[in-house]
C-alpha cells in the first residue's frame, strides 16, 4: 500500500514539475458530471421517461404500504380485546403482508436502479464524446471530471451542457435526475413483530 502511495505521490510531483515548466502551454478543464445529469435536456427527458415507466409500480407500492400501515395500526388497537387465536391469526396476516411489501419494494428499487444505470451509461458516453469534442476544439490538454477543488475559470461544464442540448433533438434521452427528486422507493411502514 505504501508503495502505491509513494508512486502516486511521485507521479503528482512529476506532473506538478512538468506543469510548472510548461504552465503557459498546458490547458486544464473541469466538467461537473452531476450538473450534466441535472441540467442537460437529454437527462431531463430520461428522468421523465423513467418516471413514466415506473410511476404505476411506485403508486401501487405506496398504496400497498399505506394499506399495511392501516392494518398494522388496526391490529395494535384491537389486539388487547381480541381472543388469542384471532390476534395471532391477524398478526400472521400482517406479517405476510409486510414480507410481500418488502419484497416488492426491494424488486422495485433493483429494477429502478438497473434502468437508471443503463440510462446513466448512455448519457455518460454522450457526455464524454462532447467533452472530447470541446477539449479538442479548444485545445485542452487535460479535462477532469472529479476534483477536490477547481477554480471556476477551468470549469467547462456550461459549454458541454450547451453542446449536449444542441444535439439533444436528434438523440435518444439518457439518464435523469440525481438530485433526489423524482422516483424513490415507497417508505416502508412495516409492522412491529409482536
């Protein structure tokens, strides 16, 4: 591990020395991929596509979760007055409903993640092509997609988004929103196992 760190450090030192020697000639750019996934028209169209594709399942899951919560609350209210056999039978039904709900919620999330990843890959490939075009057209030597800090003067994200949007009319949509809005798994009320 220390060898890897030393090699990485040495590489950065050499890169820094090379940059210092050729600072006038070396152009660096930065692309914020999160912004691309939020702001590019293809990403917005893909989010809408995913919402349409998964909205019915999400609605069904929310309804199922609400029904489970209602059944669990009713059992909690009625349990003290129910005969032991009836209470156990209703607990068993609620537990089975909860298992079914949890399974369907897990399947929904897995399917949604799979589709998002497929769309993400498409938009990432398109974005990388556009980044290459911008970099070659404007003579950048290096374009970074992740950095701890980057000066805003090196940020070429707006140029990339404009180029992606200019081509959006004749390309299929790609991945959507990564800012937390849109589709999400239904919350699991889940009964307590009494």
